[in-house]
C-alpha cells in the first residue's frame, strides 16, 4: 500500500513540475503522470486491498501467494518501464512495460477468481 502512496506522490510531483514549466522534464509528461496515477496509485491500491481483504471475505486462503508476488513484481517493473518509454518518446519501451503491466493484471484476475471460485462459496 505504501507503494501506491509513493506512486501517488510521484505522479502529483511530476504534474506540478510540468505545470510550473513544461520544458523542465522531457517526454510525454501528462501521459506518464496519468498512468503513474491510474496504474501506480489507484490500481496498486486496489491490488493491495483486494489481496488482503478478499481471502478474509471468502473465508479461503489466497489461491497462490507466489502468483501474488509475481503480480507485484510485474506491476512494479512494468509501470516504471512504461513511464521511461513515455519520457523518452520510445514506443517500443512503452510496449514492453505495458505488456508487463498487463501480465500483472492477468495474474491478479486469475488469483482472485481461483480464490473465490475454485472451492465455491463457504456454507
Ligand atoms: C496531485 C494532483 C494532480 C495534479 C496537479 C494533476 C495535474 C494534471 C495535469 C497538469 C494534467 C495534464 C493536463 C493537460 O494535458 O493539459 C493531468 C492529466 C491527467 N491526470 Fe492528473 N493531476 C493530479 C492528480 C491526478 C489523479 C489523482 C489522477 C488519477 C487517479 C490523475 C489522472 C490524470 C489523467 C488520466 C490525465 C490525462 C493523461 C493523458 O492525457 O494521457 N491525475 N493531470
Ligand atoms: C496495461 C495497462 C495499460 C497500457 C499498456 C496502456 C497504454 C496506453 C497507451 C499506449 C496510451 C496512448 C498513448 C499515446 O497516445 O501516446 C494510453 C492512453 C491512455 N490510457 Fe492507458 N494503458 C494502460 C492502462 C490504463 C488504465 C488502467 C487506465 C485507466 C484506469 C488508462 C487510461 C488511459 C488514458 C485516460 C489515456 C489517454 C487517452 C487519451 O488520449 O485521451 N490506461 N494508454
């Protein structure tokens, strides 16, 4: 969760710097800011809360801790790579980072579905 707050503060600082003077930071700064906020602040917060709360709601342990670890590695590598791509106007780098971020979403979805569905609702 502190990761998410860190991204939120970073995204805010990036936008404010850009508002003060758009030439201070090179690249597509609004795009980088938007995705740091959405994928970094909002989605990481959702990841953290869901991984913590869902097993407790469903009454079953998380399907896979290892999947959750890899999800967080992918998300935290993917986003900085995407942002690096935007700040250097390099489409291929955005693509690689985007694919890693997407991989994290897929792992998250699988883990959530398997946690609640595989064993059915608890009686
Ligand atoms: C800390 C407070 C924030 C400031 C100072 C700020 C500032 C900005 C600025 C200056 C832009 C560019 C506008 C333009 O293109 O002229 C922008 C775009 C954007 N912001 Fe923020 N913002 C803040 C918080 C947030 C938050 C919390 C979110 C989402 C959770 C967010 C999401 C976006 C998105 C999606 C865009 C559009 C990016 C794009 O065009 O690709 N912002 N913001
Ligand atoms: C795997 C995750 C994602 C990837 C790879 C991705 C990639 C992209 C790309 C390539 C663009 C266009 C950049 C350009 O025109 O130069 C874009 C724009 C945008 N994305 Fe994402 N994105 C992702 C997730 C998200 C999420 C989760 C949100 C919102 C919750 C979001 C909101 C936006 C917005 C608001 C824009 C700007 C649209 C506009 O041009 O007005 N993205 N994204």
